[in-house]
């Protein structure tokens, strides 16, 4: 039951994008296509989970004054490993994500969970927390990407899903389109939170 609560906290109440406003650069940059958003979410999720478990396991051995440097080295190691696997299995996606993979190293989502949770909890708890945060991050990325790709191209994952008469709204293929979708979703999330708060 405790692990379910930790998972839920990372998924909804402490959602890294909508609630904590972390990782916005990569969120808006890679959500032009669902495919790119999916693989970025997977890479960030794997990096967060592995880094959190490693930091939690080594939390008593990392000097406090060197903790941020240690976290960075751990994150870089995981990111490089994941990137090489992606390049080997999905070279086209790796090329599309190329400029943004480096953002994972400095992504506040990953660093935030290491500093706020993994550094002071056991590996099992850190794993569940990182999994919840990764799921929350992936949900946001895929939602924004689905809306942008559908409205901007009439497609989802490159497949035509809009009717023939639909005229794509190309503004959603541009950076302003990302901000429009993000703002609309953020408004909806805050409205739902306020509505739920009144009911309770």
C-alpha cells in the first residue's frame, strides 16, 4: 500500500511537468511527433529509474559536498548507455532526438528526484518514486505530442487518422503551437485540481 501511494504521488500530485514545472524545455521541444515523445519519455524514464536506484544505494557513501557532481556523473553514464542502445536499435529516432538527448543530463526531472527523494530513501522506494515520476512525465509528453501531431498533420505516430476533408493547422508544428497546447492542458489540470479541492 505504501508503494502504491509513492507511485501515485509521482504520477499525479508531484507530476514533474504540470505540478512541479520541471523539464519544460525537452517537453516542448520533442512533442512535435508522438514517436519522438515516446522515445524521449522512455529515455528520461530509464535514466530517472536507474539513477535513483544507484543514488539510493550509494546515499551513505556520497559526500554531501560532492553530491551534485556525483549525481551528474551517474546521470551521464546512464544517458550515454541508453543513447547507444537507441542508436543501435532505432537509428532514425536517435537522429531525430540527437539535439535533445543532451538535455536529459541536465533535466530537472532527473536531478530533482535524486536530490528530493532518492538521496534520502531506500532503493526500493526510490525505484517506485522514479517509476511514478517517469509515468507522469510520459503521460504529459504523449498527450501534448498526440494533440500537436493530430492538429498539425492529421496523423498519430505517422499514420493518417484525420478524415480527408481535415485541413491541418500548421501552427501546431511550430514552437508557439507547443506553448498553446501546454497552456491549455495546464489550465485544464489546474481547473480540475481546484474543482477537486472544492469538493473535498
